[in-house]
């Protein structure tokens, strides 16, 4: 097991493309840690963001095999140091009266928002880096966590570099 | 003026004609009956009816291998489509262009477990170059044009097009696109000039170079350029199984085949080379032996059109992504212009060393009562070489003997399943070769196990006059597996003894010719009779049960550990 790599893939937005990309990973025994996919501003194309682990030789092979797929237009390996990353987590917590103020403090400390309140439960939304989501997960563990859902990671390179879809 | 309306089925056939298709291999069924109706009313495309869908695919691939064109197969949904999977995987691993049209249930029924429904697009996703499910009749021409483009360019491969019934029956006008745009697909043919420059520098300074020629040289049509370069730099040339015929075996500088059952001197040359130029090969385990020890002390230049092949198995010093022909032309230009010193004395020494190694031949087999398979195949070569036949093989010992004993001097003469090693490939592939090259003599060298896998295609051959000469090396065993059991499993011949019918009677039952050969003096008359026959032939060569294929590098061993016989192991 190596370091986690975030791979951003620009693909044509057609049925079956996600399957092709995922089959590549599962067919060769590469693990997908997380995955997101959605259309770009131009709905003809979609961005798939996959987090996977593997040594550099395995990652190089993955990138080459991805490039070989017909609907794949560009593959970018976004090394942790050069990328802007973001994830969303939703947590539904069972809230006893005496716990409410503690939970509000956690929400503040982790830059989260409470997006739903009932007499029994609070639902918290956190947007941030992987570290921030992990921090939230640790902090709420002692409380009655009913549901915990994470989105996959989305990522983009820092600075002036970008994946150009205008000249396609 | 209203433009004429055609059915989806008619549009499919019109599109195939636009792509230059003149022959297809297929088998009808409920979900392609509309296409078959359209076939009935036209005479631009000739359809060959096989007896099993697997044979349709192998025939399309054999046709493609023999002619260089894209092979086409047409099958129905469900079981028909599923029967093509092996053939599709076979074309994928060896990199040959075929387009497979599969019928499918109507769009509204997909996913409902309908009668004869199979998710062929899902099933073949990992063993084809690309596949399509056509959902709109207006997409048909574009999809077919894209499919042929994808199948025949870059590293060629199979493309599957799934055609639902209602798309076939719908009606539309026919417009064939002038061009197509595949944003994500741009194979690199050129080869980076800086990399080529580095490579020629390395080749100039090589004292003991070796060129390994693979299937990519064949696909690129670069066999003449290869010969030229080898001459310019005075390098010996070895080839993989898929590269057979890319360098004339009859030349002094040819080392023949390398690898698990390749020549001793080819393997030793590769091990002791200081520079290896690998062209269009993917360094499969059959040719490298133990990867850790492969090319440990050599510099490697690797030319391949598929970037995935480069540094996948073998770390290379100079990778060049590009078409072999283009890259070779670039190298030739340099050597012709600059005429650098290529250390002729060292090269002479290198060739002398190789000549010494050439003394190490596989020990000839023992002479028993029965006919020797090796003798049979040797004689087959001698008696047919003047016809320059197309030689197909099945998979197993006979395949290795054919590759070792036949000398091939031009490409597209050996048609054999390399990457997938599919038994049952040879006979239908030979049919495809006959359809594509009707004036050529076509042989299929088979084992008694392999020939039984698609034996039913005798009917197809008789129907269309495909005069395939099947040379059945009948040793009563699944020979290659039996060989491994003899050497590595204490002769536990588990399930390798296999019975067979009377091949002569079977051939005659199908209306073909059957000949039995049991003694050496019967070989020549049998082959002469077969060549003059007007129908397909089965020659049943009853041979010794326990012959072994040598030389042999056991799986996982380095290329230096070449065994030449059962008794002596050579270091």
C-alpha cells in the first residue's frame, strides 16, 4: 500500500463511462477509496474524481490505462501538495438536552452548520478538507450518531493550471 | 422532394458497405432477423453462415489477419452474443481489428430479463477496445464509422456494437458522416524525435545489439524497414510468436523465435546483449521468463504504439510511443545520413558468439514405433513451402512445433492465438483466411483436442468451398498440459488423456475428405492428395503419445535456463 493519490478524470458525459472507469480499477484489483462524478459547466463533459492508493508504478499504469479508454479525455494526478480539495459530510445526531450546548460548540469549532433540527436530533453539515471531516468524525463519536454520510472528494489544481475544455 | 426512408437494418448494411466491408461471418436469430432480411435483398456483402457463433468471430479475426482488413461478425442476442466473448477477448489480446454486431432485445425490454437478453456491453467492457449500445437509429452511421476507426487505428482491437430490435426496425433517412471526432482518442503515430535521437545514439554505441520484433511490426507493415535497419546497424533479429514473419527466418542474421519455447541462441543473445531494441512487443511473460532477471544488464529501447505496454513489465531506458514504421524510418534516415562507426569488429565477434550458441539444438526425439509429430510437421513444411501457404494453428504442442519448424519469410503467413491461447481458434480462423485469400493454400495444424472444439465448422467449409487442410497431430492427449504433468507433476496425467472420433469418418460424414497417416512413407502422398482436393481435408496423423516440446524455459525461470531435452539441463 502506498500513498493516496487523487486522480481527476475529464470524460465525455455518456452512459456507461463511469462503469468503464470503475471496471478498470476493480478488474485489476486497484482499490477505490472514494469517487465522485458530475457534469462540468459544459454538460457534454463530466469530471470523475477518484482517490486510490498504490505505489508509483501502479499509479503510472492506472493513468496510462485510463488514458487508453476512448471516452477519457484527460487524466490528472493531483498530488496532495498541489491540489485544492473539498468534501461534504452530513451527520445526524441524537441530541439529549444536556448535550446540546456541547454539540453547538463542536459545530462552531469545525466550521459546520446545523441544517436540520427536530426534538430528537440535529443534522450537521460540514464542508472542508479530508482532515476537517476526520476531525468532526472524531469529535462526535461519543454522541449518538444515527447516520454519517460523506461525499467523495472533489479536487482541482492550485494556481493558474487548469484542464482546458474549450478547445476540444 | 422527400428523401428515401430506410430501416435501421438497411442503414446498418449501407454503413458497412461505406466502410468497404465485402464479407461477414454470422449466425441468425430472433433479434437480428431484420438485419438478415435486409441481407437477403442485397448483394454487396457476402454472408458466411457458420455453425457456432464462436467460429464467426474467429473467422472474422482470421480474415483480418490474412488480409489486413477489418473483420466483421454478426450474431443474435443472448446466447449468440455470449458465444462471441472468447473470440472478442482473443482479438483484444493479440490486437487485431474486428467489429462485432450483436442483436439485442428492444429498448423498453432491456434490463427486464427478456427472452435471449444478455448485457453484452457490460460483459465485454473489459475485453474489447470499445463498445456501443445504439439507442437511436440516427446514431447508427456515426457509431459504425467510429467503430471501424477505433478498431483499425492505434493498437487495433475488437469493437462491439449492440443493436436493439426496435432500432433495427425504425425508419430514417441515410446520411453517412464525412468525418467523426473522438475527443478522447488520439493515438500517437509519430514517435518523439528527441527519443528517437537518444535511441540512435544508443544503437550506434552498441557492441552486442539485439532487435526483438513483435506483432506491432506486423500491424505497422514495417517489415522492410526492420530489415533495412538491422542491416545498417549489423544487428541480429529475433521475433516473438506474434512477430513471426516480420523478419525472414531464412536470413543468417535471424535468430528465430525467442521465449519459453524459442531457440536457445535467441534467448542467450537477448540475455547477453548490451542494447535491446524492442519493436511492437508487450514483453509478455512467455518471452521474458523471470522478469526480475530479464534484461538486467542491458539497455532497453522500447517502441510501441500503446503507451500502456511501455514500462508495464520491463523498465525501459528509452521509451518511444509511436508507430514502428515511422520510428524505424526516422532511425534509418539517421544511419544512412550520418553513417556512424558501428564497431564492425565487435559485431563480427558478436555474430560468431551467436553461431557458437546455434550449435545448441533441442535433442531429437526418441524413435519409437509410432510416427513422430516433429517429423510430421517438419515434412509438412518441406512439402508445402513452395506454395508459401497461410499456416493457422490451434493451441498446444503442435502450435509450438509449427512455430519452431516452419520458416516464415513474410508477414501474415502464421495465424495463431498468442495472448489468449484459444483452443478451437485455428480451424475457423483458417476459414476466414480462405474467405479473404481464396487463391492461397491454407493449412490448419491442430491437435486432437483442439480440433474437436470447432469441428462442426467442417460444414461451413464444405458449403463455401473453403479448402482448409487440417493436419491433426493426433497423440491421444492434451499434449502441452501432459508435458507439464510429466515434468512437474510426477506424470500424473490427470484428465489429459482424451478420446477422439475417427477423424476420417467424421470428415466424410460432413462431405469432406479424410486421410489417415500412420507411417512416414504415407505423409507425402497424403499431403499431395490434400493439396489437390477440391474440398476441406482432415489428415489424421496418428503420432507418438509422449513427445515433448524443447527447447523449454520453465515458467518463472530466467531465459538462461533453457532445457534442451528431458535428461540434460543446460546452464
